[in-house]
């Protein structure tokens, strides 16, 4: 049997926490060869990052404890090596990059120094390390690398920061690069660029790439092989094609079924009259224009998706309509009345018709209030909706409507999972019986399977209650499944709008085409087509 | 950066003005200096004469006007008690306080950062437990009691150190040691907490994955980030010392500004009170400015 570059054998890790022992991974085994890309696929809590942390000696013991297994790198078991020997390997032989490069770069040092430090920590001279840094910064596509070396992490964009992290990892030409959710926080177009960069660098250096991800699309795009993890165990291993077409384990099948972007698209109903007409909506911050003359209509009961990359102004639209910020110009006619001209007192009764669900339910739900208090607070403000005696019964009803239990009413937000919290946020919005709910990236932070459930819930509410949605999202497959009409934004302007079928099947604008081509699909064959389209558009 | 400092200067100037008004009128409320400075059996004529010389007969607002006019020329008037310019008296005392404060804070900062960092890196170790215990004791120790016990032990019983006054290096040891304890306890706690947070941060994970050694991880990657909250506390503690460590200065007969202020208030030496407050306020303003600059130097996100 040929020796693998890296092999994890029967690894078990557990953590001693205040709530008892948590088995993070249980007897997992996998291997990685030179020049190969292995993906570890799993949802949050599956233990997909734990073996990488064990390889890099990043598990703090205690509270962590490695109870069994071996990690063989060139025939040596890393777990039995001393601290100094492992430090020698880190960065030099095996390097790692992380999700959220902003927090993973030291905020107070220039990026050039941070990249060069990877060399200097392993004995390279200052001169050599800086020369290599400059070369790598150019290689990963940082503009004006000479000047950029002296800048600090906060002065770069998200995609550039991830490129800097990649440069840092490659200073010593490692044999293995571990990438932990390297593109999760990035825009789709940037995600595609970063994945191609990793692939090119892998071809140049022949390194083994371990890609940890929750995204089936990333697996389809980049992996040679994938292992699927659930609850600390590997449930299935195979090539992306095998997994997609011939999944054996029920969990893999469930994940694939939950992947959005596969269902029938909705046919936009052109008959109802518009309830919201936005004309020339504009917002400037000093000289910077965040939103330029946006015009669009929303019909009763319709779902309008607003898509675009970060900074495109899609959240600004929502904040202006709800008067969370003041517009610089334009009008937003809600049933004929201009919302932007209302005083705050006049706005108050209208607010019950317009509700919002935010991206991060952990931050948007008050931590010291029980679920009952969170949901019923609206009735304390809008007193005519419901007499106090009926509050309890109505909260129970709403919780059941969003798929929670009546006894959840007396718990606090931290006692729920992310998906449950988002259900609470939806119940809170429903309490006012709104006619329009604006969802700002409401499902972006959720795991795929949870995301599918929440989308189902929103779809049911739309059909049962006739609520209109403005659905702000960067995730195109979700939009494809959920929206009636789509509005594509770029740099504060609406570049294209139309029925979902038009936008997805016959996009007119180059930007929309690029956006669609950059999106990753769980089907490796579809993804190969996308990739070709992306390269054609770029070329 | 410079605009921030400019704004700071303007707002500090306004607070200084408010302070002048408050202190001037409040000190007038403490009573008539003539009653204190003249013999009990002084005649009404002598009292009138005294008030006339010191301008105490004018309406309060007129007195305030004179005072402001003099201030512009840095003339704080004369000390009633010492018959010397008030500013001179204050600056003399303030020099002592400044020296005491600077030496103490330098020692506190060095000791707290070193011990706090090591404790944070070896969390749960005996060293960490000792550091936590020391910091708890330090932060809660009453300084007047420590001062007296210190005198009893080291000066009276052992006879190693002088009880009070100034004159030699030995005279500084007890006051500095007593002043050291509380800020040391507080800052040690903040350093430890802030270092623990910083050591758990994502960029430390990156550094470990790069193969950076432990010592640079602590002293290069973590410390500079952890210093940001610590600097604020160092500033607060230094300000307290600059204000004059009233209790400690009084117990050790140390001729600093804290002792001077208490004496001047008790003796209604208005000009000295006002001068002392202005000088310490200015010192605290300068120190806050230094802290802002230190912040900007440590954190590029503030600078750029």
C-alpha cells in the first residue's frame, strides 16, 4: 500500500465543557495525497474542522482531549511529536487558512510583516522573507503590492484579505494547505475567483489541498474526493459525482435534497395592483452614493428578491423604506402614501404593516427577554391589535405556525439553535399581521438543511396569509426557488429586473450573467458548465 | 488624527472653564478667610482692612472678573498662608507629586503587564492563581491602613525606613510601595483578562498555524492588542495619583499637591486651591492627550 501524504487514522476528540463531555469526532479516518483536493463536507456541529485543528495542534487540551488515533505525516505520527517539532511543521510543511480573514489577521500589524513572519518564524532572513512576500502578493493578485505591504488588514476588501491569507500560507511552499471555509464570507464572484486561485496554486506547487466546507457547490467545483461528516462521524466518502448521483447514506441524500436551486421556478402573477411603488430612491453618505435612483414596484402577495454583492446597496433599500435611515431623495408610495414624507408619529401605525426579519437572529432578539415577551412586545406598542388576555393564546398560535412548541414561549433566545431563533424572529414579525415582510439575508447564516426548512416556512406563510416579501439575498439558488421577481443590483444601481424565470434563464445584462455563472451548483456536471461559462465571460 | 486631537483640546478647554467657575464660587462658600487668618480678638476694623487688601469686599462677580483677568496673565494671586505667588507654591508641590506618580506608575505598569501576561498564558497554573490572589488583595487593600502598618513595621519596629518627610531615596520607598498596591491590583486584573481574550482570538490561531513561537505570540501578537483596554485603566489610575494621593501624602508628610490642597481648603487659601486645581486639571488633560496618542500609535484602525 502506497503511503499517503497525510493520513488521519481512527481519530477521536472530545471536549470537556460545563455541560459535560462533548464527543466532537468519533474514530474518523481519511487521507490526502500530493496534488489532490479532499473536501470535508458537513454542517455546523458535524466536527468537520476538528481533524484540521488536531493536525495544526490548535486544540487546547484541556478542555480538548484526543482520546484515540494517529495523524501520519510522512510516516511520523504528529500526535506523538513534541511541541517544537510540531511548530516546525506548522507553516513550513502544512499551512492553514481560515474563514473570516478579517479576524484571522492581526489588526495592528501591516500585512506585509504578517506574511513575511511566516518565513521569519522558520529561520528565513528578513530580506528573503520580504522578497518572497512581495512576489506572493503579486501572485495572488493584490494591486500595487509594494504599497499594500505597508497597509493594515482593515484597509483591504474581504476577497483581498483572503488572498493575503493565502499568500501567508504559501510563503514556505507547504506540502499541504488546509482551507477552513475559505470562501464562506465572500461574495459569489469573489468566491469563484478565490477557488480558482487555490486551484492554480495547487497546480503550480503540487500541494495537497484539504478543503473544509458546508457548501455542496464548493465540493462540486473544487474537490477530487469528499468525505461527508455528520455528528462527528464520516458517513460517506466518494468523488463529487458519485456523491451527487449515487449517494448511499440518508444524510447525504438529505443534504442534496436540501440544496436550493433545483425546484420549479414560480410564475410571476402580473395581475394584482402594486402596493409599494418606489421611484427615484436615493441615498448618499457625503460624496458616496449608496443608492442611485432606484425604481421598482411590489405587488400584493408578491415576493421580490433583491440580489447583488456586498456594497451593492441592497440592504440600503430596505432600511430606507422602513425609515431606519432617512433617504436623500425619491419616494416610496405604500398604497399611494409616501412613506418617506411621514413624520415618525405618522409612521408608527404604518410600521405594523411593514415588518423586517434580519440576518443574525442572535443579535436581533433581545437576550434578556423571553420568547413570550419578544413576540408580545408588539401588542404592548400597538395596543388595538389584541387584548392582553389573549396574548398567551396568540403567542402559542404563532409559535405553532412557525413550527415551534407552545412551551418554548417561556425560554430565552440563547436556549435555541440558529434556525429556531430565526423562526422566533419570523413569529415576532407575524405578530403584527403585516402585509409586507422584508427579509434581509434572513437565511444566509443557516445550515443548508435548516435554510430549506425556513424557506418552506416562509413560502407557506406567503401562500396562507398572502404576505408580500422583499427578499434580500446574495444566494442565488435560494432566490431562484423562492422569488416571483428579481431585482439585480450593482454599486448602488438596479442593473436589471424581471420575473425570476427571465432573470435565471435569459439574463440580459453582462453583470447578471457573471453573477449567475459565479454561483456554485451542487451538481458537478452543471458546475462544469458554469465554470466554462465563467471563463468565457471573463475571457 | 490631528483633527481628533484638536477636538479634544477644545472640549478640554470648555471643561476647564466650567471647572474654574465652579471652583471659584464653591470655594467662596466655605466661609470668610478673615475669620481664620486674623486673631480671634481682631477688631472689626482690622477685619475690614484685611478684606479690603485681598479684594474680598467687592461683589463676588467683580472678584471673579478680576480673577479671570489675572488668570489670562497666568497670575493666580498670592497664597494667603505663605505670602508667595500661589502658582509657585503649587508648582513646587506638584513637582513632588509628579515624580511620585510617574515612578509609581512606571513600576506598576511594568510589573502588572509582565505578571498579567504570564498568568494569562499559563491560565489555571499556580502562577496564575497567585497573580489573581495578589490582584484581588491589591485592588481591595485600604491604603491608609497599609500606610500605617508599613510605618509601624518598617520604620518603628525594624527601623529600616524613615517614617515621613523627604530627603533621601529611603524616604520614597514607603510612599511608592503603598501607592503601588491598588493600581497594581487593578491593572493586573485588566491585563490578565484582556490577554486571555486576545490569546483566544482568531489571529493567534493564525500565528500558531504559521509556526510562530510562543514568546512572540505573547509579546508581539497578543500584547499590543491586549494593551488597548489596559491603557485606559493606566490613564485612570495615573490621573488619580496626579490629583494628589491625599491620604498617603498626608500620612507620610509628603509635600505633594494632595496635601497642599487639603491644607489650603482647611485654611481657605482660595488662590492656592484654584491654582492647584488648574495645574492638576491641565496635567490630566495632557495625560489624556498622551493616552489618545498611545492609542493611535498602538492601533492603526484609529490612525487610518
